[in-house]
C-alpha cells in the first residue's frame, strides 16, 4: 500500500504560500500522493487550481482528487481541465469522482441534483470518449487519459465504478468500513467481467498532537450532516499510534493507496506524519 | 450530575446502577410506568460474551443473575417427525421478572431512586436533569418526541407471533416446525429456569388468517397452540401473560441522542426476536454508555458520540443478521421435503453468523453427520466436507463443488481463442476447480461482446477448445463452455477501460428482442424478426455441436447479462407484441426454443447448464416468482443446473453487492423451483462454500478469490 497526504485546501488558515510550501515538502517526503477535496459552498480552494499549483512545485507525487463532484461540472470542461492538469504534471493525475453529499453545492451552481448518480455514470464514459477522441485537447500524458476512480456507497455507485472507472475511492471511516466497501467494489468488478482488478483508494483525517483544532474544523466541515459531524471528528487521527493502527488496518483491508488528509494547515504536520510512518 | 432514566427495564436499571457505582455523587432517578413486579414476556437469553461484560461491569448482580440462570448448550430442531440435536451452542437465560428484581435490588443498594407507576408523556419531568437516559422500550416516548432529530424508522414484519410461557421443562433451545392445512407454524422455545420455558409461536400472516387466528382471543389462541403442539408439550400447559398475536417492529434511528437525551436498548433499536438478542443488546448499551460517560466526564456530546461509535456498528450487524433470520422463517415452506439434518443445518446457518467451520467447532459429531449425509454416505465414519463431495451430472462427475471463472481479456482474434485465454482456463483448473467456466463464447460474429470475444461459429475455432477440454480433464477438472449471443451489448470496445463502450466505428449491427439501445451511447439494435431468430437458433445448435465434437464436458447457455436471450426474458428489454413477448410464457418462448435446439445438438450424457438472471435489480423487471417459473421451465427442457445471476439486464440498476448477495437468490431458485444451482456473488472462502452447500442453498459454488494465477 502507498500512503499519500492531503493538501490543506479546506482547512482554516491555509494561504497560497502555505499550500505550495506544503506541496513542496510533501513531494520531498515519503508521500506517494497529494490529495484534494471538493466543496462548492465552503471557504476551500478549487481542486484543479490547487493541484495545478502543486504540479508546478512538485515532480514526483501523484495528484489526486478525493473527490471532485462530477455532476457539478460540465463534462467537456472537466475533461479539458483534467487533461490539462495531466499534461502540466507529466501524467500524475488520478481523477476521483463522486456525486457529493450536499445539495447546496448543486444549488450554488444552478445544477439540478436529481439524477446526479446517473449523470456521473454517463460522465465516466464521456470523459474516456473525450480523451480518446482528442478533439477537446490537450492530449493527456497518460494513454487514454488520467486514471479514473469513482466513489459512493450505494449499489448503483459500485456498479457505476465497475462499469466506467479504473478503481474505487472510499470516503473515509474505520478500516472495517473500508473493507466492506472494498468487498463490494470487487464484487461489482467481477460481476461486470472487467479484466484485472480495481484500484482501491482510501482516506482518513489526521492532525498529530493537535486533535482539538482538527476536531473543530471537521465539525464545521461536516456540520451539514448533523450528529454525524461529531463522529467524523472523533475519527480524527491525533496520535502516532492511531495513525499506525489506521494504516495497518487499511493495508490489511486490501487498500492500494491511502491518503491522509490534514485537518490543520501547519506544514509541521508533514514532518510529524513522516516520522510516524517511518 | 442529576440523571433521569426513563423506563425501568433491564437497560434503564442497569445503566442507573453502573452510573451510580461509577460516581456515587450522581443523583439518579429511574421513572417506570408499571409496578415493580409487573412484567411482560417470560425469559431472556444471554450469550457468553454478554456475561463477560456483565461480570466486569457489576460483579454482585452478575453473581445473582448467573445463580438463577438456566444454562444449556443444545439446539433441537423438530422437523419432519424427527428431532435433530446439535450441541456446543452455550446459552443462558433468566426469567425477565427475576432479572428485574435483581437489578432493582442492586439499584436500591447503591442509592438509585426508583419511582414506579409514573407515566411520562413528555420530558418536562426531566427538565432539571443534566442527563436524560431514555430506556423506554420499543414504543419510546422520548424517541417520538425527538423524532425530528433522531430520524427513526419502523419496519413492521409480515409474520405474526405470540409470546407464551410454559411449564414444560426443556434442556435445549427448541425449534418445532409443524405443517398444517393452513400452512407452517413454528415454535421458538427455551428454558429460563428449572421448570419454566419461553414458548413463542410464529407463522406467516396468510397462515394466521387461514387458521382464523385473526378472529381469536387469548383463550382461543392458547387452545389452538396447545392443541397444535400437544406432542411437544407432552401434557404441559401454555401460560399466558396478556399474550396476543403481534407483528415484530424493527426500529432504527439515524442518531441515538439529541441535546442531553440519549436512547438505550429497544428505544434506539430492535432486532427480530428470532435471533433473541434484545435484552443482551440493551444491557451492553448500558455498559457502553456508562463507560463513555466515564471517559468524557465533562462532555456529554463527546460521550454520546463515543457511545454511538461503539454500539451502532454492533447493533447494525445484529439487525442485519436478524433480518436474514426473520426472512428465513418467512420462507421456511421452501425447505419442505429437506432431509431433517440438512434442514437443521440450513436453520442454524440462516443469519450468516454461524458457518460450517463454527458448527464443526461447536459440535464435531453433528458436523460429521452433516458431511456424511451430504456426501450420500451416511454409513461411513469418514466423509469429505461438502466442498469435496463429488457432484454427478448425467454421465459426468465433477471432482468437487468449486467452480472458477476464467475471466475475459478480450484477446481472441476472429473468434479464435487466444493462447493466453487457454492459459487462464488451464490455470483455473490447476488451481483446483472442479469445473472452469469460460468467458462468453459467441455463436456468431455479431454475437460477440467485443472484437476480442472468442466464438464457435466456424469449425476452425473448435481446435483450442478441444485442447482446453483435454488439458482441464488432465487436471481432474472439466470445462463449462458458456455459449451465447451478446445481443444489444455487442460491438463494444475491450473492457479494460470500461464496459459497454461502443466501438468507435460502430462495429456491427446489433440484434435484440426489442429496438432499445443498452446505454444512451449504444447503437439501436434491430428487433429480431422471424428470420433472425431462426438463424440464431441454428447458430446456437451449430455451436453446441462444435463444442460436443471438441469434447467439451459441460455446455452452458447464457440467458443472462442483458445479452440476446436474457433480453427476451425481461419485460425491461422485451417490449414485443408478438408471441415472443408479453407474459412470461411469451418471453420464455424463444429462449426455450434455443435451449431445445441446443439440447438436441448436445450429447444426452453430457450436462447442459444455463446462466439465468433471476432479478433485474431494476423497477419493473423480472419478478422473483417469474424467475422461479423460468427456472422450472428450463429444467423441464433439459437444463441440468442453473447459474444464478442478477442485474445487467439494463445498464442502470440498483444492485445489491452485499456479502454473499447471490446465495439467497440461489436458495430461492434451488428450493422453490427444485433445480440444482450454482451460486457466486463474492464467495471467497472454503468455509463459505461448505456452509452454502451443506445448507442446501446451492449445489456448486463459483468461488471469487481475490487472486489466483488465472485472474
């Protein structure tokens, strides 16, 4: 299993300098990837803008959206943004897509949230088509386009993933929850007779030695879920031991690539996390 | 803290006791609407695991509880005139009334205030409390008042049950199944002290009405049940305590707390009584909440979150198992005619919590009996586990009950099987499969899924299959060649980057039952006319002949996956108004015509199987009873075994990819239609395979290992 780290694009206090500093240091550290989240109605940095900036100051780490809310976006524009980022980063983009959990994000863009699952399924197929046809350039560096992941927990979501993506991206939770989702991803993949195997990506939140600050951010970020926000906050990994147990749990559950997302913006977190991961 | 506890059942009392013990400064009042000695229900059951938690939480009450326990380790299944006993299960039970006495006594000892016969219709009485614990049962007032925040749902089960006591002394958890002219009745009975037992009678709503029990009062219901179960009661009486026929309600809540109010036990969640876990879960909740409050002494919200994070996953697992268990009893008529030992095995493994391995651990003798009878060698001391019991199909005997799919890589050229594909087949055989299922083999060039789909439409394509059949036989395996026509799912790109992506140049014209494209991007297929259908029928027969001549051991006919034949079966894909559409009989007509042609071309002594979609996983699709009828029809036309699949009739579905998701469907087809089946759907371990086989839910298992040489 590879372990990556998130960029502080949704956490309080991150500015342009801080995000770039974070990206640079992560790229020099032991991290396999840099991940970003997507949220419209929030004080967060737009994911493609953030990853483009990160691409400019890094050479090694994969750049991954965990996830971008596909149906919020025009598919052709999304294809062009992703192809551009893939080109700018030398083929380092992994594009994770899902439908998101907030309808206010849809309202803010004047997009009807109804049927968004179905639209995401169509988008997966259309993105491939656009990248392969090449009319809407540029030509991605990765042959056939960036690696595509799809998320979600419904049966439809797993079928959609197996139908049109290269793998599954989980939305977070304890290793047991990931294992359950991974089993469904495998079942869907085999059911649709896809050759090979699905890539399995997981994520978790951390703030080493700074649990309270991270907790406040998570309760705010997930406030729309009501009491669930406290549960997400309770899952914030705040000790080295918690991170190690979590990483081991994900590895045992068959995760290929785990991205640990920061809940505070202090770049010192990278060193602490690197120490823990050894 | 000032703590108010609403409800003086086991959960409320136990929580009050633990909280007071943890901090004697807490001021705790339990408010109960009934009198101290009023109680409903008879005995309650605990597992060993729960007892451990109770011992650690409060030793004095643990000693008192276990002193009066009835303990036993056997389960008796009375079915078909025979009693099958299995051991090693270890249960404990106690009279609910006695449990309450003990807990009330302990509460008084430690200084909890108990207020009986006080009805709380709102939470105003608790306005001065720092913490309100709502343990007020399945009809919780607190849950109703806070519904907006807790988001409760209530599912009412269809079966009817009535909760009696009996002076019948039992030494086992006892299930009794009795078939009557009105339908099946079943008893769930267990002892809870030396001379009293809980005795629950359950039946489907239809049976209940047919027997006139919807019109029966308490005395009539007692008389009816006493009469029906006279042989088991053996002169003993059923005891009533306001016993009425009711339907079980499964309660679920999104959240178990709001503000300073938190739910415990049945108020927050219920799980169907057939897995007997209500009191156990409630008391474990009390322990968990008490501990969470100790961990977060100054922060209720953090404690509640901690409590929910610990308990909700456990409760969800029990609710899932309880749902499977309840469904099992609703469908129990399906197993009429089962061997009593296999019936018992099916019953014991119904909720997925116990498998073949666990049964073997609990009672090796019973498991050996199961294995011997499964292998058809009851007289032998040594018998293989079900996975290794050979399966006879016409003149063929499969060495074991595991099938592996060789998978598709779309690597054939002009329909000729690639060397790599033959290698995948051989690898699956070398891995130990009793039978290896091939990817789709097209009966015609326009029946291919992708340009790389192998075919059997020309004589020169048969060679690699003959070699594969020989090689698999040399491994002690057999080749099941899946013959089909992709229909409207044809002419797509190789599936490495996704499925149902049309070829860029359009590929070849598609054929289907009706002219409906598979996805919005797919080409519109031609609705097959009489000439097309005659041609396709001939192509299937020719393919079968080539497979026979190549020495292929098993032929499978693909009536699934939304391909041509599967499309005819489903009302979602077949909108024809001729004799090949409409009713199930019409929709089956063409697939059966093909099956007849294939059966005629395929040697009598070799098995013919079908892959059948039993649910479309989409609204308006094939109904379960239609799937059963279709399976029966296929068997009547010479099909020897059905591989049960689901979905893919249409591109957008609502699939269930849960644990062993096809096993329940296989059970339905096998036991409602009386046709041997192969089940897949995420079976990954030998124990799962042994369990499915031993219980009679399938005859053959498609193992889905994460990695093996062929995958």
